């Protein structure tokens, strides 16, 4: 049992000590492996990179929200124009009927 634990620790330490590979040029497919370094500096680095990713995602969600709000305003305007024209049509019919009732 101890031998297996020791060999697992050695494999982990060797993999975490391996130098990072250079990032290829944009446009190429890249498989990103998880960072296996340990220690407070590595954790802070991982948290900072995650925070940057989340900030970018929040920015894109805000932009999408703004575009959806604008689209919703346009839909409301169109619906209110349709409703207004229908109400005007009903008012014309009612005024015509009122004039007939007065004559009788």
C-alpha cells in the first residue's frame, strides 16, 4: 500500500514539474490540460485565470442582454402600433353605430 502511494506521489511530482509546452498559433486546435502545479502561487494563478474567463463571459452575457432588451422594445412598439390601429378601428365602428342609434 505504501509503495503504491509513493509511486503515485512520484508520478504526480514528475508531471507537475514537467515544463509547459508553448502555445501554438491561433487557429490551430489545442487540447488544454489541467494545471497540476501545487502551492499558493499556483492556486492564485488558477483563480486569476478563472476570474478573467468569468469576467469575459459576464461581459458577453451583458452584451447579449442589451441586444435582447433592444429587440424586446422593438417588439413592444410593433405590438402597441397594432393594438392602437385595432382600437381605432373599433372606435370607428362604435361611432358609426352611435350615430344610427341617435337617428332612431
